[in-house]
């Protein structure tokens, strides 16, 4: 699988899905200051590593702020969303594979 291209997500947010393994995948997400990752949930366990900036995570109504070099774990099924407190970037890891993201990326790539 080749290097993935950037795909728009929410306003002020773009993502790049990285080549997946058999049961785990990663995605880099970049945020403009103030941009939000809308609240959602999925069956996948997620870990997010802050590559730069500061991000406020809301997980099941509880807010936690992480900054460069810190991580957070989002349990399977937990409602969560984020707000970038400054220009920021995350490396998100999911297990098992998020076929919804992979399918979305394939469709986007085919349009290019």
C-alpha cells in the first residue's frame, strides 16, 4: 500500500490514513486552532498521541487536555470528541481496523 494522501475531515481538520496492519491501524490528524473533531463513538479501541499542540478531549462528558508527547486511551464504545486549543496534530491508533475510515479513504482516493 502506498503513502496515503491528506483527506478533509471536519472544518479545519485533515487526516492521513497510514498503511494498516492486520488488526491495527494509524491515522495522522492535523487541526487548525479551534477546530473540532465532532463527538462520535465506535467499537474500536483508540489511543491518541499528541504530535504537537494542545488538544481538549471529551470522553463520556469528561474533559482531559493533552499536549505534545502525551497520550490518551479511548475505550471501545465511548462517546468522544476533541477541540484543538492551538494548532495541533495527533497520531490516532485503532484496533481492530476501522473499515469505515479505510472505505472512506478508498472512495476519496478514487475521486482524485
